[in-house]
C-alpha cells in the first residue's frame, strides 16, 4: 500500500513514514558528519614519559628512594603544575627585561597586580624623568604578544609628558594562565577596569587615555561601553582593532562554540590563516617571532572563539560608543579587516572621532617601516586633547 503524503493534517503518521532502520541510518550519517567536522579539534594525546623523579610529568614516585608505589596525579593537577612553571618562566623573563632597561630618560618599573578574580597579572610602567607628567595612557597589547613589545612607543609618549602603564592580559606575557589561552575575554575586560581604577587612584587629576592594538582594542572598546569607564577616560586610541574579524573558513564560525566547549585548549592549525604576514619590516618580524614571550603556535580553540564572540558583540553595539577615539588601520591588513574600523567610525555615536587609513600597511602598524608617521599621528591627537 502506498504511503500517504505528509500534510499539515497528517499528525500521528510520522512513525509509519520513518522506519526504525531508516532512523538508525540517519543517526549514523549525522554522527559521521559530526566527527568529520570536529576532526581538526580533537585533542592530541601526548606520550607519557618514563617515570623519573626529576621529570615534570604525570607521575611521581612516593615511598623510599629505592622505589615504591606509583601515584598517578589527576590530569587537571598535572596541567596546573606545568602551567604554573611555564608562567613563572615567562614572568622571570618579563621582570628581567624591565630591570635591565637602563634608559636615563625613562624610569621603567613593574608590579604584580592581583585582580578581584584572584589572578595575578604582570604590569609595567614607563615614566618620564625630565618632563612633568601631564597625562596617562593605559596600554593593552594584541593577541599572542605582551606589553613589553611597545616599550619604544611608550618612551616616545614619555617624551611628550605622558606616563604609560602596560598590562599583560590573561595568558600573555608575564601574567597568569596557559600561554595564549583565554577562557573568557570578558575576564580581560574586568581586569582592565580594575587596573584602570588603580591607575587613576595613583594619579588623581591627570587625564587618562587608553591605547590598544588588535584584540586588545576589542577589550578596550567593550570596556568603554560601560558608562563608568566612559566617565573615567578622556579618549581611546586603537590600532588595527579586532572589530572586523573573520575565521579562515566560514565553517569555523558554526562549530567554534561546540569545539570551544569540548576542546578549549586545543591548538587548531586549521583555524590559522596561512601565509598571513603582519609586518613588512624583516628585523621587526625576526624580533617578534624570536621573542619567548610571544606565542607562535596555532591558536587555541577557546581563544579564537572568544575573539569571534567579542567582535560580534562590538559590531552589534557600535552605536552605544560615545567616548572620543582615534582609530588607525593599514589598508593591506589581512588579520583584522579595515572595513571594521570604517564601520566603527561611521556608526559610533562619539562626537569626537577620527580615522586614519594607511595605504599598504599591514597589521602591526607600529612596527611597520612607516611607524614614525603613525606614532606622530597618535601623539598629535593626544597632545591636542591634553591641552584642551
């Protein structure tokens, strides 16, 4: 007997049309598709090293020196121990660089900032020696780098009487967290607000600005949507902001939330845009990618998902932005889309806003051969607002 065609009045006949064997075949097909999609995100299994008292591994030997029962530590504890050791090594490098910076025109210092979340962040400051401080800048670096990379820029701001504070956000530089792993960029926003409060309490009466690059700019933008922060700062300067961000393939936008939940720390090479160059200065590129504080491996799944999430949030709330800002972007940037900066400029409700697009410049515009032109544009914008 022929099956009836399903219409809006065919309730109760679904079981007759879909047999159990057909349902099983459908489910097998869906599981196959799911495994194919999530294949690139499957965590790599690391080989377990032989038992060794000195090795930093997943096993420890208890009892007498001659041998005893083997105690297997939970994987979570092992990861925490290894991460803590890695953080200590990065922090030591960050501190040493500050101490070894002997510049008679700049007083460079560092501090360990405890956040309300119980996380320790590495922060540093650059103060002019021969000029009165007439303004402040809170500096946030971009993804995979650290605040120390902007030391030359900070010293040039010292030259116009601006004291600079840099903060390594979670998972970066000398701060806590697995290298380049960001559980939530909202945590970075909260941390930035807390550090801003500290800066302002230490320097009452001085105008404060924020400077941020790439993903750091996204953090500052989301913080600036808070009316409290808007009232605290006199303006923000953004280079190559992560407003227009797209994954290497559209499918990653769909599966990123699932993969982020299942395998948050996984390093996904498939999500990287192959062949992307961030700077045209060979010496600057060598300095960046030979820096042990710069993360050079594949992006971690949760981190990538967080960038897509905060970028989408900012684009949906651009009209709420009222703070004064200057946005600067290279036209040839292949990491963050210059169109995103244009959209920011066009849609923000700020009455004091400016945009500068540099023809042919790539993502790291403060490290491009034309960096002094970019820095001059920034300092002129800051000076005008400090003197007003």
